[in-house]
């Protein structure tokens, strides 16, 4: 009955989409009707309520729990003097399922609020002169095996301690974190943040952990002492020292652990900026921090961590495959040469049998330009073979694969990509690409979308926050598009470049990036490097007549080689819809009342 009511509410909120679903259902296209209905439901504010009504399950019992009793020290952060907020958090602890010992550590400034609560011997008052001193002091006094930072007013999910204990028993991790949502004063839950797997680049740019995490006590004590010494100890600074300086192992539990009074990942940007800069000074030997130049605030509470280039700047060859269409090639090359501020690059145009007079004239003109070469690659269009041949012609240490239908709009785009590409552990690096209308075309590639691969955050306006500002965060991704991709030449060669046999046109960049990842390198998306991509103007659509059979064969190759039909991308989440390039909850299994 609840499903029927929710379905009717979706009809009221998305009448056009649901009318279209009904039409296709009547026409016998039930799969299409069902997909339209699911997308419509997922785009409403009710999507989370639908998911909660049909999906959320208690944490499975930990078989080890009968033999041991885990213990937790909860650090009450924020306004401990507010008796209502303290009561909300305390009640969530008292509702915990399972035989778990816990203590609630409260700053002594909140003693009046604590005294107004029902007496509970598990509440301990800890004194300190300042809030930052208090975190260090509280961790020092903690007796639990795990330390949980929790803001006053936030609520642990009823099975949060059970989920943490189960994860700790099954994996060797010193930091465990989960997902979180918002809860109103009246208990209504909304805005779930289903988080990606841990990635140090992302954590430097955005606090993905501290609001729903547990830290092993020895790790917390060492980190709190170090963080207090150089930046003041906040929960974020403590975690930063743990995962960077101590190189603590981190585990993500893909379930809601905390119902927060408000999301705090955009809070205290300056404090996080200070913590990252301080960690860079003390832990600079780790790969994530080695040589940080500076840290600046980014949009929506994010940080932008900038790395320096070697002196002198490494040389980059920019490879641009092309055929005819002098107009788009001219836009690409002229914007590239006029705007790019990077000091050491040349351009290699790989011409694939141009025939149009305008294109031949422009190519001839380019041969006289400084730092521009034109080479000819005859034969049927094979994107992989053309790029492999061109890359083999250069002696540069780095190559940039660039589509001829791109347009440079940012003078520092190559500098931003190269500052990442020069790092030893990094494979391919890609920028944010925009459609001509200004919306996002590429913000990293998610493997498994559409059972193949898809561009994250497609059509989102770059000035919009989107799903928890994920399009604005520098971080590890499974792949980036070869429409603009920078990589060290020796890494390109080490994995055999692009597959010119089985992936001549489609998915060769995805396959290439996954090979880099398999070889141990990380692919990175950089949102503050931006270009326009006039997508696929120079070649026919993969779904056009004469291309469909080739496309299907290449899709099958990708799926078989990498198992993309069942792939859960670490930068995505099992709860999110794998058929949607915007991040929304997957309701395909929860709307049985929708047309089938």
C-alpha cells in the first residue's frame, strides 16, 4: 500500500514524465515505460523516502559479537551546552542495538546540559581551555577501542555501532567511515550523502569522512597529538594526520551511520585549508602531499590543492587527430596557441585523409607555424591507431591527447593537468569539459554506468553545486576521456597505448585508463582545468547507419574485458543509479507499482 501511495505522489510531482510512461506502457513498450517512471521518481525529493520505505535493512549480526564486546568513545563536538542537542545525541546512543560498551565524552562547559539529562554513568565530563584543546584531551582520556567524533544534535543510526563493529571484525582498518543523511527536529530524514570509496585526493579537497566515522584509539591518540601540535586538533585535522602521516588504512561502509542535524562538509573551509597546509609541512614525504605548492578555497566548501611543476617545465606534445572540417580544427588550434600559458609544448596534427580544400589549405598553413607539425595517417578512421602512431613520433616526456572539436578557454588548463601528471603515482589526468551551452559534458568517467561507462554529472551547470559538489572536487576516477587526456609517455607505452584492434573508435580511452589503473597508477580528474568540447562534430555517431555493428562489438569487448555490466565504480556508490549520469538513487528495484 505504501508503494502505491508513493507512486501516486510521483505522478503528482512529475505528471509529464509519468504521462509519458503511461503512454509507452499502453503502446506495449513496458521496459521504456518503467525506466521513465524510475527516472522521474529518482529526480524528486521523495526518492529517498521511497528508498527508505522499501530498502533499508538492519545491519547483519556480527558472528564475533558473542565472543567479544566492542567499546566506543563518542566525542561530543559542537554546542554541548544546548540540552536539547545533547539529549538527541544521547538518546541515539541509548537506542543502539547490540552488546556494545560506549561512553559519551562531553566538554565540561556543557555540564549544565548534561545534568538536565537522565543520569547515565556512561557520560564523562572532560575539561579543556578551548574546543581544539578539548579534542586532544578527550582522545587522551578515552577508554573505548574506537573513537567516534559526533556533533551535538547528530544521531547515530540505531545499528551504527553494530555496523562499525562488524566492519572492524572483518577488515584490518584503523579508520572506518560511512554515509550520512539529514534528520529534522521531528525525525524526517532527507538529503542522503552516499559517499565514494576513500580517496586521499578527494579527502584533501573535501571532508568526506569526519561526520560519520570511527578511528581506532591508538591511531586517534597519535593523530590528535600531532594535529594539536601543528594546526590545532579538529576532527578533520586528526583524520588528516591519521590517513596521511600515519598512513592509516581506511574502510568505507556503504550504509547510513549518522543522521545529522545538518551537513558540515562545507564548514570551516579556512580551518581545513590550514590543516592541509600544516599536514603538507609535516607529512610531505607521502605521495599525496609531496611538494604541495599551495591550497586555495574552491566552490561549495571544497579546497583546491595545487602542486608545483618541475623546473624547467616538462615538454608536452599535444596530439590532435583530424579529418576535414577546417572550421572546428581552426577553433581548436588557434585557441590552443593563443591562450595556453604552459611554457613547453608543441602541437602534432595527425591528419586522417582530409579531402576538403579548406582543410588542406589550413593544414598547409599550419606547417609554417612554430611548434606545429602535421603528419599524415591514411586509411579508415581508427582513433586508437592514429593516436598511437602520433605518440610514437614524439620525443616529449608527456603527451596530451586532444580532440579537434575542443576549444581552450582557460589559459592555465595544461599547467593544472601537468601538475598532476608529473606525480609518480598518477596515470591519466583529465579536465572538466563543457558543452557549447556551458553545461558539463565530462567530469570524469564512471565505470558501470549503462553497464558500460558514462560521464559523471553530464548536463549539470558548472556553477551549480550538484550532488554534494562532486563535480567540483579533484579526485581519483576510474577513467577520463581521450577528448582531453594528459599522461606520461612512458606510462602510455607501458600499457600498450590505445587498443587499435578491438577498440578502434569507442571506449578505447576507458580501456586505456583501466589498464593504467591495473598497472598501479591512479587516474585523476581536475575540475579547475576547463575546455569546451563540441562533442563528436568531426565523426559520425556510433549509433548511425554503418557504425552500429562496430559500436556493438566494441561495447561487447569492454564489457567482457572489464566486467562493466556488474562493475561498481569506487567513485560511485551501490545505491546510486548506474543507468543515470547524474547522481540519483536507484529505484529500479523499489517501484514494483510502476509500469513494467
